[in-house]
C-alpha cells in the first residue's frame, strides 16, 4: 500500500481542487473567500509535508560524532507566518464583502455586475 504513504499529498490535491472549484463555480463573494481559504490551506499542507523528513529530529546540534538526520524547520516557520497573513487577508476580504453588501444590497457577483451596468 504505497499510496497510503502519500496521504498528505492526496489531501493537498483534494483541498486544492475543492477550493479552486468553489472559487470558479460560485458567484457568492463569501463562498469565494472560503474557497480561497481552502486553497491556501492546501498549500500549507503541501509545504509542511515537504518539510518533514521521516526519522528526522529537531535541528539541535549535539557533540556526537554520529549526527542524526535533521528536519528543516524553515517550511514550518514560513507556514506560521503565512497563517497570520492569511487570517489578516481573510478579515480584510470579509470586511470588503460587508461594505459591498451595504453598497449593493447583495453579495452575488452577477447581481453586483448587473447593478453596476444599470447605473
């Protein structure tokens, strides 16, 4: 069962395609933001999966001659930063959706375009 060893990558593919579908198929702006968050989460899983080495330990140097294999902490640190940025951009996107709802009375993309064309 070699495919089970790649579960993280299958989850990555499923989340990425689900998020992409939600973004391109829906007209609701809130759903588009949720789709972008799914897409973003899939990228987080991909980077974290690539950063983990099987049998790797924390990169703490030991005076031992038999140096163990170390896992690279950089992808994990970058993902922590990306999560913070993602939360901030999601909050900004939702604030813009609230403002659009106040201005147009709807969050449906086609309805907003129709109202723009009429004015």
